[in-house]
């Protein structure tokens, strides 16, 4: 893995940990009632997708994962279709952040 891709993955991991910390133990109702939390999680998920866009094509070919495209798609929805985003969907995505963390930690070992 080249140093640029490693740096990008580290940045994605940092945002994933932010989502995990903010969402730890937060039930759906609390998430839906907290605009600040929603915005923080949306921003972090969007930044993760933005960073995936900057991974090299060689890296994405060597490590073809549906997660890359899921993060890019989520980023596009967050930054370009904010009013169409279901906060329940964002909540569910945030609950699955451990899968992304596990993937990234494995790649960065």
C-alpha cells in the first residue's frame, strides 16, 4: 500500500471512531431529537466517503470492497441530497460503523 492511501485510510478511520464515540449507547429517538448529533454524524460519514474518493485506483482494484462504494454513495446523498436523507437510515449506517472500523484496522495492520 502506498503512503498516500495509508494516510487516507487513517483519516477515514479517525472519522469512523468519531461516529462510534458519538453514537455509543444512543437510542434512535435520542438521535432523531438531536439535530447537533445528526449533523456531526452526517459530516463524519460524508467525510469518510469523500476520502474514499481519493484512494488510488490501484488500491481500490487491489482491495475491491462494496464498502468503498457504499461510503461514496452515502457521501453523495449527504452532500447533495440532504433533504432526501432518512435519519433512520443514517442511524442504521452509524450502528454498522464497527464493520468499517474492523475493515480499516485490518488493512492498516
